[in-house]
């Protein structure tokens, strides 16, 4: 995300960091996280993507709808998507 890179002085985030995005519904948190995941995988690094609302199928479909096909990264093991619904545990 070029604009974010400018805000981070071209240095990005620290390798091995856990990044948490928060915001109201519809603020593009998932799409933003998808851009991070795509970039990590394109650089041949592994990425763990955690979702608390959508299934893996929904996430991959929604990313594809905005031009981010992450299926190949899931298939080759660079991207692991973990989906847990909070209601599942009470």
C-alpha cells in the first residue's frame, strides 16, 4: 500500500510483528489486511491471517472481487487462514 509506506517512512512494520487492525464495520479492515497478506506472500514469506467473522471461502471470494487472488498462496502453503467465530465459544 504505497500511501501507508509513505506514512511509515518507507520502512514498513517490524518483521515478525503481530498487526491488529481495528475500526468500524465497512472501513475496509479485511481488504487492508489482505493487501498485507498478499505482499508478504509475494515476497515468499509465510503469513497467518486470522478472521473472527468470515469463513475462509468468504474471505478468498471477497479478496478476489477486489482483484486480490490469494488462492495460490493458500495452495502453496504461504498463507494460512484461521477462522474462529467468537460465538462458537460463548
